């Protein structure tokens, strides 16, 4: 699998990584042995980047990865975690004392002295323009708690504010065939600044896999059930904020595009992931996986040949027809 530099971290990572929100059992229950098998399969197939957070399963995801790291000391993995969602979501929560406590907990969970990369976890918008926040993050680096820091954002304007900061190493953002504003605005800015881009929700919570229909149901503890109205967190994290029925129609057209323009044998999910990493500005794309089959299929997306201009044009056409008017102004 192709490897790229992860922005200002200087580390090299696979163009397809692994998002581990689901291993915290926030997408329905995942047994520990199944979670471990997912990590094993991903690494066996060339994945060298894991993304987690201190709130995924209240630390369960971090602890699972920590156990994996302990058993694979020579795996040469980069692990990014996130912090900030364990406190009240107000700018006053984002201070050095809290940062120290949160990173200490993550270091314990992961079993490491220094975190490879810590990201602010979609904080209130005002945080991205607060000089004191970045001073505190610089202090964590000086103290050796973290090697590098970045931000995870909901909106393109938040990403642009962070990219302008000299020590921000990475920006994590939602981008996919149903969310093109970051592709148009954030990707070029990050590339110009040398900031790494970590792309999450590449399948629009599974819509782009082409496997869902009007009769598909999700477990009660799956965010695709309980967060469709944004009552738990930003609605853009669930189906990329796309109305489910509208998303199904767009997904059917995306599947047709894949059949017409992608290499034979490439699934819609693989095409969706490959289309993202084939933008040079992207460091890594982090689809999740709940089982070994999904982990291996995602990793295979890192070896898909170039999809080409006709595919690009088809993605834009679908977005313009079904989604731009509703999605583009919001994120």
C-alpha cells in the first residue's frame, strides 16, 4: 500500500488507515476478540495508522489498541487519539490542566509514554481561534506527553482556521462523495501549508457501500439509529448529515458510477475510499471495520488503480443533483 507523510508529524502512514470508533462498541456491540481480529487483519494487509479517541467506548478502543501495541512492539504503527469530549463542550474546558489529565489517561490506556498524535475532538468553534489553546498544546509537546498535535473538525472554516496555525500537524475532517466542500476548499489549503489530512466518514456511515435500502435497520445503540436528528452529537457525523432516503438514491447512482467507471472487481465502498486517497492532499483515509472481512476490503482500497476524470465528474454530478444545496452550506 502507498505510504505518505502525515503532515508536520514527519511520520509515514498508509493511505488507508483504520478508524476505531466502532471498536468502542458505539456502533453496536463488538466482542473483544473480534476487535482484536480487526486490528490484526488491518496490519497484516498493510495498514500502519490507527485513529481512536478517549471517548470511544469510554476508553475501550484505546485500551484494545494498547494491548495490540504491547503484543506487536515492532509493528511500526502510528496511533492518533483525540481529546476534549469528556468535558462540557464550552471553550473554558480547553485548558492546559485538562489537556494534561486527558493525555495522561490516553497514555495509560495505550500503554505509551508519548502519544504519537493527539487531536482536539471537534471542540466549539471558538477554540480554533484561541491562542491560549495552541500555547497549551505546545506545552504538551515540550513536556513530552505528545509528539505532535492536530485538530478534528466538523466544518471547513474550522479546518482553515487550524491550518493557519504554525504547529498544527494534521486536520481530521469528514469528506466523501456526499461531502465535497472540504475537497474543494480544505484539501488545497492543507496541501499548500504542509498539513496532513486525515479523512473520516469516507463511506457516509455506510451509505456509499451500496448495501443499505429502505428496509435496513440498525441497533438501538448504533448512532445511525439514535443520532439521525443530531440529538447526541453533530448530525453531520451520521450519514454525513444526508437525509437517509435522499442518500439511498444518491448511493444507488454512485454504485452505477462504480460499475461504469471503476476497474472490474472494485466494490462501491472500495471506490469511495480510493477516490479520497487518490487526492494528493490526503495523508490517510480512516474507514472503520467491525469484522475481518471489512478490514481486508478497506485495506484493498489502498491498492485500487487511479479512478480517472470520468469518475471524478460522476461524483460531482451526483453531488450537484442530490446534495449540494442541502449539504454544502452547512459544513
